């Protein structure tokens, strides 16, 4: 092997090593949007928001019969059912979203179909907890006031509402509004 070929081989090896060092650095310190981080890297949200943000404007209503709500956690939620009965929630899961500002009052409003009588839905934010008992099977409307003192208005810190149910609940619509 001539000196020129050896030098080119060493140069190619050094370039390839430098390239992989840069790739490893970028893999360790990705410069991506918060929505991307929550969906792909931390695997917390169930659906990818095409707008590259988790910002939620209070009053926006999710149609959970036809659309895939981007604030849903990966755990506990299914795809919208083909029969038009909504997106099913069971077990543990929750909601992830960011706010531009924290309103003085918030509430969770949802149209649901309870699949089993005497079901219980528990909502938790930090130390706050609210249990909602769904006594009857069938369609119901939930209105649950949420504490605003534990929520943050930071585009890089998601608010998380933990949810837990004993039996399946199919959500047809859902929104977080300020009660107006």
C-alpha cells in the first residue's frame, strides 16, 4: 500500500470518527420542540401535534369521536372507536398541555359514555385530587373544576392532569375552559 493510500485511509477514518462524534453529541443534546420531545423522546403523549406545540387555549373543544386529541397521554387511551362512540379511557393515564397564561378559573368539561354503572374517575394535579362517581351506564356530562394554583404558564413545562378509572369510559368531546 502506498503512502498516499494510507494517508487517505487515515483521513477517511478521522472524518468518519468526527462525524459519529457529532452524531453522538446531537443524540445526547437534541435541539427539538417540546412537543417533539414529549412524543418521540419521552414517549408521554399519544399523538403527535403537527403544530409542534403543546400549547392549549382554554375553550378549545376536542372532538374525540373523529379526531385524535394531542393532549392525551400514551397510557390509558385508545384510538377513536369505529362505531362512533368516542375515544376510550381506562386504567391510568392523563392529559399533557402547556398554557400561555394561567386563568383564574378552569374546569374540565366532557361528554362521556360510561360503560359500567358505579364507575369512578379520579383526577389529580399535584396534591389536589377529585373523584367523580358515574353512577349510571350511558351518556353523561362531566364538569370538574380544576385548581389553577398548581398549573404553570411555561411553554417548556407541561401541565399534567393524572386520570384513573375503574372501568372504561368513552370520551366524545372534551375541553378545558374558564367557565364562561
